[in-house]
C-alpha cells in the first residue's frame, strides 16, 4: 500500500524538523514537502497533491485556518490537520468551520499526531475530547440561528480590542494595554458584538478569525 503523502507547514524550523522526523518514523507516512509560511504551502499543495496537509494554525502569509479555507474553496480532496499551541474553543471552532478534519495540540504525544494523520487521511475527524462538547453546542446553536447578513467591518480600534480579548485579557487588562478606560473597552465590545451578530467573546473571536478581522498571535510561555 502506498504511503500517506503529507505536506507540512510550520514557521518554526526546529518544530517542523521534529514533526517531520517522528512522522517519517512511521513507514506508512511520507512527508513530500514542507513550508515555512501559508502562501508557500499553497503552492506546494498544488504541486504535490498530498493526501494530508499538516498546518500550523499561526503562520506568516496565511494562517492555517486561512489555508484550510483556501483548500476547501479549491475543492481539493485533501485531509487537513491543524497543529496548534492554542486549545481555546474559538480557534478550534474556526478551524473546523473552515473545513479542517482535525485539530491537535503541539504538545500531544508523537503517536497521537501520527494517529491523527492516519485518521485524517481517511476523511475522519480528530477533535480533542475536552472541547468536543462545546464545539457541538456551538454548531447546533449556529444551525438554529436566523440568517445574518455579512458583518459590518470593524474599526481599527475594535480589531485591537478583539485581538487582545482573544488572548484572554479582561476589560481592565485590555484598557491598560490600549490606554483607555474599562468603560470604553466595554463600549467597543458591545459595538463588536452588534456588528458581528454575536453575544459573547468566544463567538466574537471565532467569527473574527473566520473573516480574517484578527490574527492569531504567539502566547508568552
């Protein structure tokens, strides 16, 4: 049986090297190409036509979520596995709604990631059990929601507020970062919710990630 052909994308060379090495320890997996940013991996996907694209959720050029959306728009028959340091619901939800088959944390055991690649190559879904329940609830709520028109564009300040909210900062923390009051932050969030047609921070971050209004940023660890 021919091996599972994988294109790998991560902007950290050391991480990319490590992932490639343990994937290729499995005789059923072959990494045929790798890239350091989202735009380069698009070209490699078209060139090599892999079975699975393993994508870092945060990359220059285009995020893993944006590349996933592009893959689905191209109607390419490719399994997509997102690798991420982010375990927050909004990021997982955005990835799944973009069309990713799986979402695995980078600190997972090597065998877990290998198994995820195998499952994704077969068209199966791989979602962390700890967030599966919230993902299902979100998708059910979205399905039952009335049709909403395209969201009104966010202002630059609103994008800044939402970008900081995505990192988990409180209103006070956001205010300190932007040198504005808590009340002003609250007003910006109310405007954001109204424009995006959502009712919570999680929903706002998820929607903003999907439409490209905010980008993922590396966390301090």
